[in-house]
C-alpha cells in the first residue's frame, strides 16, 4: 500500500464515519455531533448527572459564555435544565431532563452495541492494533493544536 492509497482510505473512512453518525441519529435529528459531545459530558458529570457551566466549558474546550449560550438553546429544546446548588446559590449546575436522559441512554446502548459488533469483527489482534493507531492519531492531533 502506498501513501496515496492510504490517504484515500483515510478520507473514505472519515466520510463513512460521518455518514454513519448522521444516519444513526434518526430520532435525534436536531442533535449535532458537537451537541452529543456536550450532552455526554453533562450526563457523565457525576451520579446525579450534574455539572457546572465552568466544568462543562473546560471539558469542551470552549468559553463559559459560549457554553451559556448553547445551554440556553438546549433548555428551549427541553434537553437540559439549570439547577442551583443548595450549598451555594451562586453555583449553577446543568442536568439532563429525565425525558432526554432516557432517550440518550437508549441511543448510547445502541451505539455501544454497534461498536461491540465492530470490535468482534476485528478480532483481538486487530483491536489492539486499531487502539494503538487511534492513540497515535490523538497524540498527533494534540501536538498540532498545542
């Protein structure tokens, strides 16, 4: 395999992955990939699925003002609600609504099931190699954005 065919394969797999994500969101058609990332951070904040605006901004690598604006849109869609801390009224948490959390949990289970099928198809040796390559991709991108 030469570099040109490898580059073509990278483009093809990236496109197919984007299409897969787009099509698999069918009941989540208003939810963009960036939204899924942010909503996942909210959902995984802690046991109560609470996260502060500043924690969310830090995890997502965006400004608190941007997070606030995004969360306002999520509130309009009834995806999240803001919850004031009982200990400190100045602290505001973001939490998924019960209805949206249920939908998200269902979609997440479907997603994990598909990933398990993919990993089963790869087998152990290819999984180890794939993990190693993905780690190299992450390291490369992090260096480029450092």
